[in-house]
């Protein structure tokens, strides 16, 4: 009989699920991963329903190089819905670190970051986004232009004009021109006024 009771006790213990890690319980990250797996366009109300501070889980997913690439990019895109100083810094550092990314997943993530940071705007956003114009991928440069336009910053138009002067991809050029018009700027750089003509001084006559 004692052996029977022992066998029953062991079977009960084996069937009992292991407790979830404390970090996951606090951050709610697993819930966000499930949500992002089925939502290409997250909704702010949904994010706040999943956790009081959704940006913590979103930044954790976005930073995890072992996480699914599509979920990481969706997490970055969702950060624009929960703006904060921490999110602004996170997006800025992400763009700076991956400005010249060559990996397809990194490029997708930095493209989402460009639009998210542009949407949030803030100090230094335009200058950070301009770094993406050095990327060889046209899609990255295109989203950088969109992000710059979204900032509505005073430095956005000059950055767009500088890139327009050297940009070779037609669709990126078209997007830059579109963003310049959205900023109330002409896509065509104003011509410099001609220098005043110097007249030969008349000789006095006696």
C-alpha cells in the first residue's frame, strides 16, 4: 500500500504544470507574442489591455534577436501607439545601430522604426532618421523619407532636399518630393538670385 500511495503522489506532481518565469508574469510578454502573431496592425486599446505598460514587453520583443522577425517588426511598429521618453530613446538607438543594416529582418525592423519615430517626432528625430539615407536598400530610404515628413521638424525639409539631390531610385525620389510638398515645400530647389552686374564707373569729363 505505501508504494501505491507513493506512485499516486508522484503522478500528481508530474502532472502539475511548472510555474511560469517571474519575468514573463510581470512583463506579460507571452500575451504580446500571441497578439502580435495575429495582428499586423496593433490597436492601442488592445495593447493597454494586455499590460499597464505595454512598451516594456514590446521593446523586449523588438530587442530579442532570437524572436520571430515578423513579430519583432510588428512590436517596433506598435511602439508609436505607446509614446514615451523611453520609447523615443529606444527607437533612436535602434535606428543608429541598424542604419546601414544589410540583413533583411534588420532592414524590416529599422523601416518600422523609421515610421514610428517619425510619428512620435521629438528632439533629434529628423537628424536620426536622416542616417537611414546611407542604407543601400531603397525601401529603407523610402521609409526614412516618410518618417522625416511625419516629424514636421524644421530640419526635415533640408534633409529631404539633400537626399533628393543624390537619390537615384525613382520611387524614393517620388516619395521625397511627396513629403516636401506635405511640408509645404517645393520639390524644386529655389534658384539663386543672379549676382548684381557690376557697372564700369563712368569717367568724369572736364
